[in-house]
């Protein structure tokens, strides 16, 4: 389900947006035991000048927004990307009917930044 | 498979989409570990190391429980004091090339605790052999084709016994010679015990022997090394 669900205050600033991945939507429900899906989220939004502290920006991003403000056609805004991610675990059956528990890193976007 | 699906499976470290035929119950140890990770407070979820199994304190991001595919060995003549002789076999061929085995633990499970049964205090002896050569027609391996791994006595109090077989499992993979194990459980040599009840009745408490399984932890070099590199960058 990739519909856009804005968090509490609609804003076009760079921040996580809700994205729920349903394994049954991709037809995996007969071999994935748990979870049935999970909140993966994604990053979307502007990195405008000046960058405020809560936008988790790098020094370079601060520089780039400044240049963008002076020359919007020549230099784009910095990107809005994940800066803090967390793992998920999946329980599933393999081809030999063994039950496998597998941990995957960096599967959930917790925080975004410029 | 659509291109997207096969790429997504590949990113999850799976070469094909599994199609289980007779899925069994989820081993409780895996469910517990899964639930524990799932219920971590979100504030420190990102601190959970997906490339380490803290429950066993070993590196790893894949945990499998293999069911035993061996069979009981029935001798023509009952051997003195022997209650049970079983061939154990765990098919580790599903482990992928890039997976590094970091732990293997054998669990022998009895159907119930026996704190209060008549056999309380009865001592048994357990021997576990690594088979190094398959004998003909599945008969018990001869001495020279098996290596003694474990020999211990135990009182049938606890529901299950655990043995660390990491070295043996690494051997199986290193030399692609997995000929399984042989488990023997016999009554310890207490003459009075045998005289009073008879071997049959003493072995009865072993008959509640339920099953054996092998828990294997592996580390996917592809997934764990790549993420380390990304994090460092």
C-alpha cells in the first residue's frame, strides 16, 4: 500500500512518510510466516534554505541549500534521504520446509535528513 | 516471477521464491527470538544488531532449525542395557555458499519432565558418535567408522538436553561429508536397577523420547558485510 498518508501536520519539509509493505500484496503469504507486513516508510520533502536543525542536515547540505538559493537553476536542493534505519526479522519456510528466522538490516526508515 | 519480485527476493538473499510443501510448526526458540525483536521499543530498534544473534552471543543473521531425518536402528538381539539407538541426519545442503556457519546446537527433547515419575533418579548414559563412514544397509556403524563426540550420564529430569555441535557442523560443510550422527541411550550400569524392574520398564521412561533437532546460525557475508561497508561510509 503506497498511498500517501501525511503524518500529523501536512508539510513539504523533508521527513518520513508512511509506507506499509504487505507481503500478501506481493503474493508471499504462503511462505512468509510472520510478519504479514511491516511499516517501511520512505523519505520525501524539501530541503529549503536555511536548513533548520530538525532537518538532520550535513554541513554539505547547508552549503548546497545556500548555493541553491543564490542559483536555483544551476544547483539543485539537497536530497531528502534516510539517516536512521532499523532492522526487521522475517520468519519463513524454505524450500525444504525448514523454518528460517532471518534478520535484515536497514529495512525501516526511522528518520530522514538532507 | 516478475522482474521486480525476483530482484526483491535477491535483495533479501533468496535465489528463488520458496514453495513449502508440508510446512510444520514454528520451533518455539525461533518464535521467541522473533517476538523479542519485534517487541523491542522503537527507540532502540535501530540499535539491534541484525548481524548478531545476541541470544547465543554469536555473529549471524540467519537462524534455522533442522528436523532430524534419521531413523531408529533396531538390532536383532537387544543389547545389554541399551534402550535406544538412533541415526540422526540433518540436511544442511540448503545453506548457501556465502553463508558462514557460526553455531550448531543439537537438542534432544523428551515429551515431558519426569520430576515426579517412578524413574526419577534413574541414571542413563548417552553417547553421541559422528559417523565417518556409512556402513552397509544402515546397520550400526562399526567402531572404526564412527567417532565418539559426547559420552555423559544424565538423570531424566529435564525436558531437553542441548549439545554444542558447531565443530562437527563446520566439518560437515568444510569436507562436504555429512554422514550424520548416531545417538545411543542406555541404562547406566546399576545392577540393582536392572534386577528389580527389568530393562524393558526402565527404558519405558526413555520411550517418551520425542525428537531431535539441530539449530544452526549462519552469517550471510553478502548481507552483513555490505551493510557494514554502507554504515562506515
